[in-house]
C-alpha cells in the first residue's frame, strides 16, 4: 500500500518571503503579470529571481506562496475594514500593502488561479470565492 503522505517543501524562511514579495513587487514583474493572461513564464522569472538571491524555489512553489500571501492580505484588509471587529494582523501586511493595495499603487491586486498558475488583475472589491476549495 502506498503512503498517503506527500513530500512537502521546506517552510519558507522570513527572508525568502520578503525577497519573494520584493521580486513580485518590482514594476517590471507587476506590469508583466497584469499584461498577460498566462503567467507561467513570469512565475518562472520570479522563481529565477529568488534563486539569484540564494533561494531554491520552483515556479509552482512561488505561485502557491504568492496566492497564500495575497489571500492573507485580503482577509486582513477586509476584516480590519469592518467596524466593531477585533483588529487582525498579517505577518507581511506592510510589504504586501505596498504591492497589492498601497496608496501609491494604481494597479489592482493580483489573483493566482489555483489550477493553471495564472496571476491576473482583480478589482479591489473582489472576494475570494473561487479559491475556497484549496
């Protein structure tokens, strides 16, 4: 009988996440992610850029982490926008806000399609309905 346990990638270090967010937030990357429907090549570039910074993550690992970061940011932002609720914290909120929702940023947040690795622009008021099955 085969084991049901899947081999999991090592946990991302704080520095890896900060570097991933920095690469993701580069104007060139954001522009490329917004202008293309299929983003596998851009995700590969993000992976290569993090590799240049000394980390070994493939495009799929980057896509999954970007998706999780975006979801955590959006949930925190939505929760903190409701009066009467307890203030929520997101570990990399300030860095993510600079990429996804900063006042200086005029581009909408990004969505990562869980099936094919597509990152696409979304309106600010988008609710994460399509990703709940993950």
